[in-house]
């Protein structure tokens, strides 16, 4: 499973908050397997802060030459940078987030045959 922050959350939430939130999720659901990307938009400085604080999966949509340099730094740290656009589902405006999440996951499993 892939989790991704809101667009540009690297700057608004900050990498430390992101890591703390993921640690809480991992502690609450120790058997869950996920990869969590912190979206840093086009902010190279935010990517560097995220990498320095131990975030291992970052989304960056800046200039390709900057992305290349950041990817080299990330590789040295055992981290990954992507510009992939993920299929996401935002629960912000959902009146019943649990029901909305169940319905979305059911549709994905039905359409793509995922377990």
C-alpha cells in the first residue's frame, strides 16, 4: 500500500511531523505494510530537510536537473525520490470517512483485482 501526504505537505506539515505520524500508525498497526511518500512539491530545500530527518520516500516535482542531484543525495542515504502521480483518495470532505474509504477500496479491488 502506498500512502502519500497532501500536495506540498513537506513544507506545511514538516518532515518531523510526518515521521511522527507514520511512527504512530506503524505502532497502532504493526502488521500493516506501506510505503509513505512526503510530497515536497518543487521545494528542493524541503526535500533536503526531509532526507536529513530520516524520511525515506519523497515526492518532488521540480526541475529535472535539481531532481537528479536530489536523487543522488537520496541514494547515498538509502532514500528514494519520485515524481510519480499516485492514484489518491482524499477524505477531507467526506461526511463518513470510514464508509467512503471502504467503498473506494472495494472499487479498486473490483477494478484492478487487488487484494
